[in-house]
C-alpha cells in the first residue's frame, strides 16, 4: 500500500539546476531516514544524500556543496535540490525511505546532464 512517487527528472545542461521530490503515500511507521540514491549505467548504486528523522544530513563527497536534501514531515515528502549539475551526475535517481522493518523505494527518475 505504501508508494513512493518521484517527480520527473529530465535533461539539464551542465551548470543547471533541478529539484526532485518524492512523496510517500500510505502509512509508514517509524521512519528512520529518507534519502536519495542514484545509479548510472555500469556503476553501482550510491547514496547521494540522506536525512534522518532527527534532521541530520549526510552527503556523498561528490555532491557536497552542490546538492541539498530537505524534507516536509507533514507531507512525508523529501526533496533533492541539485545545483551546478555535472555530466557525471547523470543517473537514475531513486528515492528511499528507511523504516524500522523495511526499505521503500521510488520508481526511479532519469536525470541527464548534457549539452
């Protein structure tokens, strides 16, 4: 019954910006953290950013200073603001919600950074 619906990504020029959102519907108890992963072709899935229930944030070194994760607990929504995008940011981005007993995943959205 729980669904994580991600906004559409898209094609962005290098140096551009894009904001992703992920809205969780259904009842999710005891959310420990929400975050974003990404996976590029031929690459392993990597954690991009996460925010805990207490508000602490973690970022991959590759995105520090460029990406910002935020959340709206009342709406069970997590956002990823991506600035100064680089071609190496091209990937499928997956929303993740880590609950006490299960990890929920969004459908994935393609972000392509290219001229």
